[in-house]
């Protein structure tokens, strides 16, 4: 029973630091590794003793999963609670993380793996702001594992996001807006789709791309001069789409935009004219 749980001082890649890892066998006799994420000897001894008590009482240890399996499980649990865009972000970031450190057991991920990932991203050409966003996604994924009781501490708990200088916000001048609309008017891609009306609407309302492309005739209130933004189901004219941050909202339209939309008929960006009635 004394060998029920062992403590391992796992060194970092540079050999300058270490962190404790619990090694034990689960109820099926398989060897498991549980990263404690710290180098405190006293705390590690307490956690080791607690793990021994749990195993003696028949309490199951953490489930062993490779990072790819952990991703699949996390995405399935999060589906319906977060937007599809967030799930795609989780998926893309974790797959990048796996490419950097390997598809290893998520229970042995350590602080050092987080630092290794950051360096790989920066050396690969990612900007600090992009890397910070990826680290934030990994933090959320591992925090969910902590909340579910699969791991005690998140290995990303003390991983600091790289600092990114906030760039100046560029506000388009009137002449720049005019050139964009003029160039869009000459685009033949997707004709008779009116890219100029789409861009002009975006410039005047600040609507997001997904909001614009999923707008249909029924969303346009000509009398009230506004667009009604709401979630969409998968149909002939729309794809399944959920609004970021809110359920519905109404955006006022300039009279010029209203006139362009109203008198352009089937050439508007708001799907087919058959959806107008």
C-alpha cells in the first residue's frame, strides 16, 4: 500500500525548475499521471496522502484522456452553451497546441507546456494579441476540466498572456468610404449580388459580417427605417446562426440606405427577392 501513490519531481525542459506529479494505478490497474502544477513539497505530500486515502476508499481517479479526446469531450459538453464560433476557436487552438507538444494525456499537462506553446506561436509568426487569444481559449478549456473535477488545478492557471500594444483604431475618411463603395460596385463576382449596398450598409450601421449576410427581407422594416437582427435557423435562404452577446437587436438605417435597398429589387444583398413577400 505504500506504493499506492508515488510523487515524481518532473523537471522542466530547460532543467532549471520542476513540478510535482502523482503516479498511481486506477481501478483497472492502469498507471495514471496527475500533474499538481506546483513545486511545493509540503503541499505535494498532503495531496499524495489525500490521493492514497481516496484510492483506499475506492474513489475513482481522474479519467485518462489524450488531448484530442479531451477536446472532443469538452466541445461536446460546451455545445449549445457557447456559440459555434467559440467552439471553432477552441477546436483550432487545441489542435495547434497538440501539434506543438503532442497528443499526450491531458492530466500531465504542466505550466511549462503552456510556455512552450507561447514560444512556438510567437516564433511561428503569430502576433502577441493572437497568442493571447489562444492562451485565453486554453485557459477556459482547462478551467472547465477543473470545474468538472477531472483535474485539481489548471496547468494554465499561472501562464501569462503575452502583452500586446493596443493599436490605433483607424476611422475611414469619407473619400476612403467612397472608393470602397465604388470599387465594390464594379465587382462582378456573384452578380447580380450588390456588394456596394452590402458595404455601404456595413459602413453606416457597424453591423458584423454574419449579421449582414444572414439578413433577409423580413428583417428590413422600411416604415421604421431599421433592420431587425435575430438568430436564424438552417433554411433555403439562411444558415443556422446565433448572435454574439445578445438575442435580438434593432439597428436604425439611414434613409439613403433604405432607398437603395427598396428600389434595388433582387439585386440587394438580402437573399433572393422571392423571400421579400
